[in-house]
């Protein structure tokens, strides 16, 4: 370990041992450095690294504080790392999604509230209305699953799935653009998940989600094995977007209602 890494480890140990709980203010830099046997430069480097990791935050004119240490904050960097994955890792992420999402959906069925169900149903209705627009349909598809996972009341699980599933969204949009039957199947699978959630049937909800994710994974495997590709892109945009000019040139004619 470098000296900076050792400094980081010592500060993290103070946090882990409860000497610096979430929201607490660190002692002055010189004092903390003396207590830990660290030079001022090492302290600064360690603090900078822990700020980037969202473990510490610097409040200008006030001092350095331990953050809330909540999962959504500490795991925030995972999304950026996932976005940088190259090659066929979209398939690996789809496999990981298959491991996590069905279990999360079963857990949601046991904890879902009426307000949760209303939000989930709202996105299901929006998917039905957008069945001829693959980008918009998948926008609400992603929102549907986020609402389901939020119903678990498990922030760690929700954060992990958000970053894992987000990277697979481009593949799911692409499937909708090249597979004329995808929209109908996708909506039917989401309807099955919704019915299981309404019934508060955890095993059925888990099975319905497993079928849904496995169907997507099977399509992706066959598509890649047949020489197809999936355009790389960001996770989900803040609002639905159209394909880039390069992607558009490779697309089949746009499907419209009645076709």
C-alpha cells in the first residue's frame, strides 16, 4: 500500500469503528494528522480521495464532514464504472440482472403499497400507449422496474439494480427497433408481473420477472451469436431520445400502428 492508501485506511477505520459517525465533523486537519501519525500532505490526499468516493464532503468555510454514507451516495460511482465497460459485457450485465431482479420483484410483492401499485400501473399504461415507439416504451419499461424495486424498501438493492439495468437499456431499446414482435411480448410480460404484485404473490411475481428478464437475455444471446451488435450508449437519458444519425441508418423502417 502507498502512504496515501494507508492514510485513507486509517480514516476509514475511524468511520467504521464509529469514532466518526455519519454527519460528524472531522477534527482540524493538523490535529487529525497528528493523532493518526500522518503528515499534512498525506491527510490532504486521503481526504481528497474520500471526497471523490463520497465518504467525506468539504463544506467551504466550515470544515470536512462524514457524509450520510447511504447506499445511494456511496454506490453512485458504480454507474460511471458500468458505463465504461467494453465488449460483450452487456450480456454479462443482463445475466447479473437476471440474478437480482426476479428476487427483488418477489420481495416487492411482499412489501408493495397501494401507492406503489398506482405508480407501477401508471408506467404500464404508458407502455401500452407507446407500444409503437420503442424508445418511449423502454423509457417507461425502465421506470416500471424502478418503481417495482423501490417497493422493496431496500435502497442498496435499488441502487445496484439501477446501475446494472441502466446499462442494458440500450440493448432493450435496440431489440424493440429490430424485433417487430418485441413490444407485444414485453407488455404482456409486464402485465403478468403487475398482476402478481397486485395479488401480493411473491413466488408468482418472482417467476414472472424471471421469465421477462430471461426472454430479453435469450434474444440478446441469439442476436449477438447471429453476428448482430448492440450500439453502445449511455444508460437511460433523462428523457426519451431518438437514435443517433449513425444508428438511424442501420434501423429497419419505423413501425407504426397497424403494421
